[in-house]
C-alpha cells in the first residue's frame, strides 16, 4: 500500500521527528515534517499529503485547532500522536474529525498498522462499495441485509444502521456522540443509554461471547470500533 504515499509529521520535538521519519521511511512511506501549526496548515493546503500524524502540543496553536481548520478544506486522514491521556482530549479530537489516536510512547509496528487502516478507510469512504465484509460478517447495503457465516441476521433498522456505520469506519474510533448523532440525530447526542442498549443488542447477535467481544471493541469512556482483522 505504501508506494509513493506521503505522510506529514507534525511535532515540535526534533527527536520525535527523526524517530518517526526513520520508522516511516523503513515502512516505505515518504515523510515531510512540520514543527508548528502554521507550518502544518500551510503544508496540508499546498502539498496535500496522504496522511497527517499530529501532535496536540504545538508551540503556536493547540493541535485540535489544526484539525478544526483542516477539516474546513480537506478530508486527509489525521492520526493523533500525543502524550495527552485525558479522555476528554481524545474525544474532542475525534469529534473534530481526527481518524484515530496513538498514545506516546508507542511501537512503530502499531503506528504503521493504524496508518494502513486509516488509509484503507479513506479509500473505502471515497467509493460506494455495495457489500461490506468483516470476517464472517457481510452487509449488503443495497439489499439492506446482513449475514454471519452465510446465515441471515435478523437486525432491527437501528441495529443494521449501527453495524453499517461501524463497518464503514472499520478501525476508526467512533465516539459516543458521533454514533448517537448518526443513528438518532443531534437531539439525542447525549443519550448514552440508547447506545448502550443498542450495542448490547447488536453484540448479542454477532458475538459468541459478549464478555469477550471479537467484533465490536469498546474504547472505555470514548466510544466503539470494529477492528480490521489484520491489526
């Protein structure tokens, strides 16, 4: 997948820039760097990188403002790479349009896997794939049907919408607010009980062991995601 894919690393620490550049180059990616929000926004607008790795702690602007301004003109995948561990920071970044986050310190192998997932999701989002699949689960979008191991799943409309939303964003953390807004609308963006019940219902139809879910993974305090099978 890497080929001529260009990644912009936005971090004001030279040692982090060097570490990421070495690891990403070894993974077959082309890398450019920016140390400030201003440099990052200029590079995103003028050079159109294929993916952005963004630290939130920048000297001129908070990284979340970079996400906000970028989303005004670009759908480039953005992965947060930050030492900030507060759930509220992650949730806000994701709600603003970041595709994923990786906590510092991290392994380069995990980061490369997250990059591949974000790039794949971006490519999928750009077309209208009529059938989505994840292991034994298949969703026929046009026919509004879902199956597991070839057997039809009896899903309610909301269960189908939730499964489709998670599959279309495979690998990406979907926050509670994003899911609630997509399924029930903005007026229900805070109705967590709706989501807990729906997740439980869907897991009951997909998972062999709901206590140890294989498909729908919980990101505590943040949301849910379906992890690609190669991560």
